[in-house]
């Protein structure tokens, strides 16, 4: 993802959103599992 004015990036914002959603899901699932274990 790029925040520079020339708009060059190896990843589009839509592609970034898909990756971020998967990573966020994994993080939350892991956190919930750890909390459930006590």
C-alpha cells in the first residue's frame, strides 16, 4: 500500500484490505483461544 503521491505500490488498497482482514481474524481468534485457556 502506498501513501506517496505517485501512486506506485505493489499492492492495491483492495488487496491490502483482504490481507488485513485475514490477519485481523487470525489475531482475534488466537487472542480468544488464549483467553479461553486462562
